């Protein structure tokens, strides 16, 4: 990611700071509304899952300028998700639902520059996770 994209992610993250768990619950509601078949991957109540996603978003945000350091953890996370039944084609659905949720939550402050930066970031995260799903040894790397 370039400096402008990193700056944009940091700025947009401040728009949801302190509300991450609420935003992630809204994200899951949107994701399942648009893709009801994905709900089966998440048995039970979603509060704990929302906390986990909020934690991952915080880690990625705080490491945005050194994403390479997250590569082993992201690959491990992808391998773990693969064991749960997550397919490669689901990543685009997740990316789109998260960006739409950020747009809704941040309102008019979430501009096209931020949308582009989040698309770039989430594409990189997805690629690493999908690579991990293809590597049988990725699970041993330890996920965030």
C-alpha cells in the first residue's frame, strides 16, 4: 500500500474507533442478509465472532504500514477458515459487505479515496488468507 492509502485507512478507521464491535455486528448482519448461505459457517450467537473480527481489524489497522509482518498470521487465519468451510469465492462477498458497512457507519466522511484504500487493503488481506488456505502448513504459523 502507498502512503496515501495508509493515511486514508488510518483516517477512516478513526471514524469507527470505539465502535468496532458494533460495526462488526452490522457487518455480519449485512453479510448474512446478502449471502444467507454463509450464516451456516457461524453457528450460534455472533457477539464473540464480532469481537474477534474487531480485534483482527485493530491488528491490521495498527500494522498497516508493515503488512508483511502479518503474512504468517493471515495465512494461518486463512488455513483455519478453510477448515471451517470458507471458500475462495466468499472473500469478495466479505470485502464488499465490510466496505458497505464502513460506508454506512462513516456516512459522507467515507469518500471514494477511502473506498479505494479499503479495497486495496482487503484485497491484500484476502490474498494472504487464500494463500494460507492452499498451504497445509499455514495452520502452524498461529493466527491473530
